[in-house]
């Protein structure tokens, strides 16, 4: 019996030991589980805190910076602050939130810009119609009255009309004026007359064909584009400097209008933006043009896209900027001989050289006029006119023979005679009860307008 009791005791001891070991093991597992749970809770709290911080940065920095970057490409959009604390799905959702905000802002800006364009397009059309009516009335008054203030008012009306036309073109409206096929040099003169400081603009005609013209549908758009470029050139250059417009004709690439100024120039960022606008982007938002809006290059770019022009800007050898406006060959034509050109249009340089050569040949030929009885030396430095061909063989009238001792009239004497004639006309009108035109102070104030350019900086 004793051995049975011993066996039972051993079994009891083993069972007690087993239970003790199991209890200790359970306690260890419970402690490890508690520690793991605590670590998981701390990690979850850290991820939650990091996600909250990322959401806070998303609302306060990332989305506003993304909206600013739509207008300023150099603006930096921050990324995730602590990417390691945010899992992949949360990071992807945060990035998608930024993209969704950008898309929503772009769509809203486009909608607002379209509404603003529609409003400005309608308003510009009405203002342009009124200005055209005012211009017609002013032209009628110029034929009835000699008051120079009417001319000044007409010029200011022309400046306002150009501004309105530019706004209409920027808002996808028709320029508002139809023309016939127009000589290229006359289009340049028309653009010059729309710019304050027009007297500083010098036109150099290097066309090989004097009667080269622009197709009717592109005549007014080219005048608008060139006027915008001239406005920038005159506004951002010193008043004592000239702005040169050179007309050149290429073999098969059309014609070129080169505008040079001696202005303040542009830095690299402004030059890159100007080139982007002149290239004719598909869409330019009004809100991207600054405050006040700088519309000059944007208007030219819109016309470039619509009519096939090409415009390039670069540094000018005169110190300012050089703008090259190219007219493609398919928009050019040649006027018929029965169409007379404007008397103000400068002749091509080749034609001027031919006329100078003819004048030299005529000066070298022997004089055909009767000799004077008492020749008198002409003043030094003054040009003398001589006929290039003799008169027809007919008996000359006695008055055609110059009197002995008669000195040719100088340009200053001719100017004095015309001034006396005009003054006599004014005196006669004042005696008849008509108020004379106010005396001029000797200065031309037509160019004293605040017609600043838009883009050159």
C-alpha cells in the first residue's frame, strides 16, 4: 500500500507543478499582451496625431498654396509633413484631396472668367458704337470749324476707341471695324495715329513693292496688334528717344514689322511671360493679367492665334526691346494701279534712292532756263530747284522770266507768308462775328495722354 501512496503523492506534486507553471505562463502571456496592446495604442495615437496634423496642413497650407500656384507658377506647394507616420492609403487620399481642390478652383475660375468676358464683351460693343458715332461727329465738326481743340478731342476719342477695341478682342469679340484691302504702310500709319506720343514714332519703309497690301479681313486686326506694341514701346521709353518701325519684305515668308525702342527693357521672367502670351495660348484668364490688367501682349497673342500672325520679342540693340511682327504671305496682296496711296505714306527706301539719283542727274545737266541779266548768288546751304526736263517749245510768257536781281524765296519766307495768310483769315472771321480759334502756345499737347503700355516692365 505504501507504494500506492507514494505514486499518488508524486502525481499530486507533478500536477501542482504543472498548474504553477501554467499559471506563470498565463501571467507572462497576459503581461506581453498588455504590453503589445499598449504599444499598439501608442502607435495608433501617433498615427492619429500625424493624420490630424496632415489634415491641418492640408487645410491651412497645401490647398491655399495649390490655389496660388495656379496663378504663380513659381509658388511652392508643400507635401506631407511626416510621410512615415501616415500609411499609404491615407497619404493617397490626402494627395487626391489637393488635386480635387485644384480642379474645383480651376473650374470655378473658368466659370467666373467666362461670365466676366461676356459682360465686358457686351459693354465694349456698346461703348465702341458710341465712340464711332462721336468720331463721325468730330470729323464733321473739323470741316466746319478751325478750332484745334476739336482735333485734340478727336485724338482722345481715338485713344479711348483703341482701348475699347483691345478689351473686346481680349474677350473674343470681333474688332468692330471692316476694311478693304489696305496698303501695309497705311496700316502702320493708322496704328501710329492711335498711340500717345505718336510724333516719336519713325517709319522706315524698306518694302520692295510699294503697293503691297494686306487682305481686308486681317487689316484692322494687324492695326490693333501693332498699336498695342507701339503703345508699350512709347510708354516704357524716354520721351526724348524715338521708336522705329521698319517695314521689310521677305521672299516667301511675307512681310515683317520691326519695332525698336530704347526703353528700360525686361528681365528674364517678364520676357518669358511676354513670349508665352505673344505665342497665343489657348486660354488666358482675365484674373491672370494683374491689377490693373496688363492686356497688351495678351491682345496681340489672341490676334496671332485668330489671324495667323507671328510675334517675337527680344532685346533691342538700342537698349530696350525689339518686337518682330510677321505677316504671312497668304494674307498679302498687291493693289491695283488705280488705287492712290496716302500722301503721308513714306516711299520705299529704294524709290527714295531712285528719286535722289534723278535729282543729282538733273542738277548735273546744263540749265535750260534763260540766263539772268544780273545773276545773284544764292545763299549757301539752301537747295535750288531745277527742272529735270525743258518746257515744251512754246513762247514763254514774260512773267516766266525772273526779274533781274530777284532772289529765290527761302523756306522760312514761304512759312512766314502762309502764317500771314492764316492770320488774315482768322482776323476776317473775327470781324465777321465768328470767334477766332484760340492761339496755340507753340506746343502739341495731343501726345500728353496717360496711355501707358501694358506689359513691358
